[in-house]
């Protein structure tokens, strides 16, 4: 399992954060997705043998927002 932090741009309210979180959680291989609206980040725990960072960013884009990897990892 890989735990990465995405920087998410374009979120303005809790509804946006919910959309991004739902988009990430709906992906194959994603176990945890936690969006922080104030920090504009999404913490994602995913199985790197099933899912890729590009796949995560693509899902965020499809939900109407932009994201990129910060190359930071996070701890539970
Ligand atoms: Cu919103």
C-alpha cells in the first residue's frame, strides 16, 4: 500500500471536498481517501499494484478539479 498526499486545486466548499473524496474512493485499489478543504489536500492510501497516481489525478479531473502529487507520504 502506498500513502500519498495530493494537492487539490479548485475546491471552494464542503460539497467540492465531498465530490473529490467520492471520486477517489470509487477507484479500484483505493482504500482510504481523506480530503482536507482548508489545506487543499487529499490523503490517499492505495494499492500501487492496482492504481497509479495518474489514475488518481484523472479521477479528480473528471470530478471537475485539478490535482497533482506532492511526493509526500503520510502516516496514520
Ligand atoms: Cu464547492
